[in-house]
């Protein structure tokens, strides 16, 4: 095997292990939610409009060659379309007066440990 590939893989794994812990605690939960910052449609209507319109940004593709090449081109096109649709959806929601925020719910406090006192 190529020694450079092995060294690069090991370095990537070591760097991935250097992640810091969650500052909100390991039991904290993070969820994303939409909040309205400007007047406009209610969330359900804005969501429906933007999801329907996001389908219009999908691009077709044509590939010719080996089966592996064609499959790779189709996969790349599908990933590119998914990214474009998500970007369109978020921008559409922003234009409709909605923005997505992250809500962090802190973990419940741990009960205090009580030591038994010997008489």
C-alpha cells in the first residue's frame, strides 16, 4: 500500500480524536427550530411554498462512459441537487420572514451524592 496514504489516514484519525467536548454538557440536546423575524406567511404556508419551489432548482445530467463513471456522475449530480435545494429552501424561508435558530436544552441537574455518616 502507498505509505503516504497510510500516514495521511493516521493523521486524520488522530486529529479527529482531538475534538473538544460539548460546552453545554454531554446530556444537552440541540434542536433547530424556525422563528419569525418579519411579517409574512405562517410557518406551515411558508414551509410548503419553499419546499415546492425548491424542486425547481434540480439540474438534469448526461453521462457517457463506463458504468462506474456514469454511476459516479449520477451520484455527484444527486448530491449537488440536494445541496442546491437545501440552500434555495433556506433562502426562501428567509425571504418569507423566517430564520432557523439552534435551541440548546440543558441537561437536568444530577442529584447530589449523599455520604452515609457512621455513628
